[in-house]
């Protein structure tokens, strides 16, 4: 009798079981395995320098191109940049609250939520899962370019620059919050805010790069909470 398939199954690396948000207990060591396929698994681990370089570069090139070709004036580019940045902060909040923390009422939803974000809550110190893989990063940057360019015309260059700058800043801040100890100054507030989301109540404190929308929508942590 041929037992090769069974042997292969036994020797296959174990995929970390999917957990719903209420069943996740943070672990400060280790990393989850999301795929048995080693190539797919490697693609889920990313060094933060890759996406940061790509998005900061896209922002700089977009501004330089639009200004050097006189597609935008300095003042309009600045205003559009700020608008794009503000737009990103709203997108960050909405994605985190309604997509990354969607209701896990079905197995498919639970799998999606755990793969996209739940794994980060279970292994918050895994610094290789704080950003999208470079291939996906390039795709997202390209998609954003076409969306903004063809819906806003030349103004899209300024909005794109602000939006991807906001995303790069979000990645940088999020990485710092999980990798470095909180500083002994006013910036410690960011560490406390994000820790409340991870370790106390995941239905509050959705903002990472800014707490603006938490203040506006009413999802700020209780000031007395520690």
C-alpha cells in the first residue's frame, strides 16, 4: 500500500490554527505559520525597509514630477499633499476598524481576518509582519497612481504623494510602536494608545499614525485606563 501521501502530510509544516479575535492571547515570542507552501509563507514576511523605501520614493517622485513639469504650483501641490495625507488617515481608520476587525461569523471571514490582522494581534512582536510584501506594495502603489491620476487629473499627483507618504509614515510609526520601548517624553502617548488596542480592548484606539479619527468618532480609550 502506498503511504507516501500520508507521510508527506505528517512531515508537512503545521499551519498555525485560525483563531477568532476573542480567542487570541498575545505571545511576545515566535511567529505564526500561515501557509504550508514555503514560497507563500516567505512572501508573508517583509523587512520594513522595503515598503518604506517604495512609498517614500513614490511620494517624492510624484511631487518632483508634477512640480518640474509645471503640472502643479508649489502652493497647490502643498495643499493637495495635505489633503492626500488626511485622506489616508481616514482610510487607515476605516480599514483598521471595519476590515481588519470585521465580524468573524463564518469560517471564511475568520480565516481572512486572522490572515490579514489577527495574526498580528497574536504575535504583536513579529516585526516581519508589520508591512505588505514588496510585490504587493508595488501593486498597491501602482493602483493608487492610476486611481488618483485618472480621477483627479494633474491634482492626482499631489494627492497621491500625500496619501502614500501617510501610508509610509503609518508603517514607520507602527513598526516603532512594536519594536522599540516607549520614550520617556510626550511621544509615550502613542505607545499607550496602541497598547490599549492590543491588550485591553480591540474595539477602541484604531488610529495608529494619528488619533484624530478616534477623537472624532468616539473610539478613544478612557483616560483613566492603564
